[in-house]
């Protein structure tokens, strides 16, 4: 199982350092992309992944930094040559949002089908909404499960777990510490977890048009001091910090010291285009040489 960190930045405010949230899990014949912040298709290409290989797109929740390319990524896979179905799953109203996004480009789709002879991408999409925890799909090679997590004011926000013969990975999505994620993450080889550094809380509300953002972060996200304990409690092998807030300006030790105080496994700061290989109980982290050269 190979995991590619396509985007490791938290929040929709753009920076030069990190793309918004997205990760790809490649196992057997499947390429499962979990969340699709804007630029996810380009990041797949930069990671060396064939975009037409997209088999499944799983959305944790419909904040735009996780779902801006909900429509664009399947269209990119189609233009890149895909003809087979693409599963698209997420909390309600993912199906409706996908339909609206794709409908917005109807002229393009009709013209492109007419001028290129491509099949109708709308018939390739297999959307469904998930509002209950449990196994989403399972075959001989892979099992994908979802948990309900706590990300108010959303009624439904999800975390996902992918299990294969090689091992397992859990993606937290956005959440406060919660029972749903604790249970989903038990024994995972890799836990990719969102994180907010406390230094960001004051900075976030300074000079912005969002005076209540500090309280929103406290009510709906996980603070750095809690992440290590979550990983330790679940007994995960490797914890990857991602969806990082802030994107830059915090040293590696400032990120990792609070984690290592409560977590005895391997802890990693995620960067765009990093790769993790999970193989029979071992996890190898390869730092990308193609990233945007963040200084941490
Ligand atoms: Zn969110």
C-alpha cells in the first residue's frame, strides 16, 4: 500500500507552501483519493500518479478545502482517459453537490463528448451518501470503512480507514477528539490526523474578516497537544500530521515535541507529495524532493 500526501495544508486560505487537503491510497488496482481540495488532480500528476487511475473519491465533509475538486477530479480522470466507473462517496449532500458541480460544466461536457468522442462521464460516476458508520465496500483486496466524527456545525462528517493485506491507513478528516475516530484508528499502521498549533489561534483572527474563527477552531478541530494521545490510545504505528494550521512558521521540534510527549510511535510532519509505503507491519516515509520547500 502506497499513500501519497497530495495536499497537507489546513483551511481554504491559499499559501505558497501547501495545497489544500487531499491524499491518495494506492493498493492493488485501486487508487482511492480521500478528500479533494483544489489542485488535487495536478498534485496527483506531480506525484507521478496516473489521474485516469482514480477508482474512488471519498470526501470527509463538504468544507471547500476538502471538496473543491469534488467535481473537477473525476472530470480530470475522464479527460485523462478513464472510461471505467468512479465511486464518489461522502456525507450528505455529496451526491447533490457532485451533480450540481458537474451540471455547471454541462456545455463543456457536451462539446467535449461531441468533439472528441469520449463517453459520457456523467454515466461513469457512482455517487452515494454515507450517514452511518461501518464498512463502505469490501472485496478480496481492500476494505474501506467510515466513522462519524465531530466537526460542528456539520451534522455528518466522516473519517475513513482503508485496510489491505499490506496494512491500514486512517484519515481523520476534520474533527475534535472523538470516540468515532478513536475506534476507527485502533491498530492502524498509519494515522493521518488534522492538527492546529496553538500559536495559530491568535494569528488566525488577526487582520482577517473572520472575528469568530478562533472559537470555531476550538469547537471543531484538534489541537496539537491532543494528537499524540489519540495516536497512543489507538496504538497506531505512524502518526502523520497533516491539514496543518498554520502552513508555515512553526519549527519541526515545535510540532513534534508535544506529540512525542504522549506518543511513543513514529511521528511525521506531512509535506505535499511525501509518500508512505506500508508493507507487512513496516511503514517507510519518503520525503518529497518535489515539494514547495517548506522550511520545516
Ligand atoms: Zn472542515
